[in-house]
């Protein structure tokens, strides 16, 4: 794709550490999109017939390239959306692990499944659907596309990917990596289109399944369009994970885990611990300890290995989060620490602690997608569970406590897709990722992730000896 010189394209790299435009890309024309969809559809007709071993080879090749180039790719994440370089490198390593995971296990996950039946025999076969449209956000530029692409390409589908407009170099790079890994033309293709173009793509008859990771607003209109065209969809949307600290928790460890977990990716993680719920009698100590950690946080250049807190993804994002904090304070919340922009170029904001957030305040209900630790004090465990569940979101969550059985009993009562004990909500190729309530539906990663976009086809065998 050619580089644009005019400052008009919505698809561009603006380095959040400097707020300077580094590169711009043309939005694709209707004719280019048509060529891409035709190629993806033609590729599917061949790709679906390839043996699993051939697909696995492609995925292993992708993994190898990711590992070889992890430093450079991590840097690309930093330049486009601001994350710490070490976090970018870690993300690329995780992507390599996910590609290897589906390459190693995909065939087994999609093996025919015999069914118990009274007469004759029956089994399920798992057939790929066709061209999939995947729409992804910027917060993990390589990981988000990986967890969508790896299982689906292993399953025999082909994919067109619309990435967030602020990470175009990562988007183009992933397509390049697939080509370098030996992918036939059309198996994985990047689309440079704005969000407004997505509904037209969903309606295209060659698109057989659609998935979106992003905000609730985008997910809702996306799923409505998919419903209109009767297309299978999955949604991975926002979250406001509760981090429940039980009475028997190791307080120092809980504070450190919550406070530093909230700064991961500058707080721009769907499963960041966004609501810290502690018992009243330890709340003051918890907040003081968290404040002591945040006072020492080194804010700075995300490429500098000593930096602990990177800029947010954009000037707009930083402005919005500071505004959310200011509104919370106006509505009666207490600002314990931070809450302001940092006096340096770039989309920086201070690590922030808020308390006293109550029902009815915007901050109680909204997702805060930045480095803001919101601490709630409750009387007892029952109130902690009720507060954890008083959210439209249900993505992840944490229960902190030394009595594992008790922590698990609390975890069972939390309405979310994932609950981690003594850890912030995490990620592993073999574990399912996804939410409930307004956090969306469907699962990525794990065996479940490869079953989302396949036709579970029943084949039933009866014979003259065993008639139906
Ligand atoms: P966003 O605005 O919804 O953007 C996400 C993607 O959707 C981008 O590619 C965007 O394209 C596209 N898009 C925007 N509006 C659209 C529309 N109306 N129809 C179709 N596509 C549309 O999300 P964001 O605010 O940048 O990302 C942060 C959100 O993602 C947070 O809520 C976070 O919790 C959530 N998230 C969830 C998960 C999960 O697994 N559950 C993971 C990561 C992030 P453009 O960039 O061109 O607008």
C-alpha cells in the first residue's frame, strides 16, 4: 500500500510518545476490496482441501518469523500505540506460542467426534466455513489478530483482517509475515478500511463469519449487521474486571498485583483489574500501599527499559481518561493520587488512584481504559460479590486469598467469563478467553477457539441391518 503524503488519511501511525505522525496509508478503494475478497474466496476453495500438516507448517513458519523478529515487532507496537518495548516483545512471543499451539493441536481438536446413538452410528465433522472477517483493536496489535487468525486458518478458513486505524504498520506487517511464511495469496489479507466500511463487508456474500474485538458500541452495531445478514459472529468487548481481596489475602502481594497489573499496557487492557474491592478494615492500608507504589513509578520513553508507565495510545485517549477522572471527582469520588496529564510531549497521564466511587456516578458504570486504580471498600464478602456483579460487563476477574477453596467458592459466584485466583486475569494459548453479559460472546484460544467458525456437521450412518 502506498504511503500518503497528505495529512488526510484516517489510517496512520501517530507515535503516542511524541504525538508525531510517522506514516500514513491510503484507504483501500472499492475495487481493491473487491479483488481482495475474490482472492480470499478463491483461496478458500483450495485451502479447505489442504491436509492439516500443510496448515500446521504455515503456522509454525509464522511462529518462527515472529520469534526471529520479536525485537523489531515489539518496537513497532511501541511506535504505533505506545506500549513499553518489553511488553511488545512479550506480546510477540505469546503470539508465536499461539501459532505453535494451534499448529500442534488443531488437527486433534477438529478430529471427527463420534456420538452415542441408539441405532447405527453418528459423528460430527468440523468443516471450515469460508472467508472470515476479523475486526481488531489496537491495544495488542499482534496478539489480537493472532488469536483470531491462528485457529481459523488452521481450521481451513481464510481471513480478511481490518485492524484499528492507528496500528497500520503492525497490520501490514502481519500480512507480510504470512506471505514470508509461505501462505498462498488470499489466505490472510490485510484490509485498510475505516470502521464505517465494515457493515458493507459483513453483507458481502463471500464473508461467512465475522468477529470483532473492541468497544461495546462497535460490537453492538457489528452484531446487528451480522444478524441482519444471518452470519455467525463472535464479540470480545470491554470489561470492568473486579479484583476481590478476601480477608485472608496476603495484603502486600494483593496491593502489588493490583497496582502493577493496572499499569500493564498503561491500563489499556480489556481484563485489567479495573475495580479493586477490599474489606473496610484494610482499605486504608491498601490505598496507602498502592499510593506508595505509584509515587515511585517511572513515567517515560516506552523504548527505555527503565520506564514503567508508557503513554496512552493517543492524545485523544489520554484526554478522555483524564476527563473521566475529573468527572468522577466532580461527582464525589476522592482523588488519592495522580489524575492529570504529565508535563512532557506525548499522550502521558499519571498513574491514578480513585476511591469513594458510588452507584450513580459515571465511573461506577463505565470502563476506564487507562492507568486508574479504582478502590472500593465493602463490609463483607457478600457485599464484595454483589459489587463485583453489579456491572454490565462480565469479562474476567480476580479473587485474592490464601484459602484456595474459599477463593474458588467466591469465584464461582462472579458473573464473568474468566476468574483467576491470586492473579490478574491472564492469557495462555490453551485457556479460553472471552466474556459474558455486555463483554460479548464466543471464546478465543484453547480448543474452544477453533470451534467458533466451523460447521459442526452431523453425519449419521444407518444400514439395512440397522434402519432408522
Ligand atoms: P473500537 O473503537 O470499538 O475499535 C475496535 C475496532 O473496531 C477497530 O478496528 C475499529 O476501527 C473498529 N470499529 C470501530 N467502530 C466500528 C463500527 N461501528 N463497526 C465496525 N467496526 C468498528 O475499540 P477501541 O475503543 O479502540 O478499543 C478498546 C476497547 O476494546 C475496550 O473497550 C476494550 O476493553 C476492548 N477490548 C476487548 C478485548 C476482549 O478480548 N474482550 C480485547 C481488547 C480490547 P477503527 O480503528 O478504524 O475505528
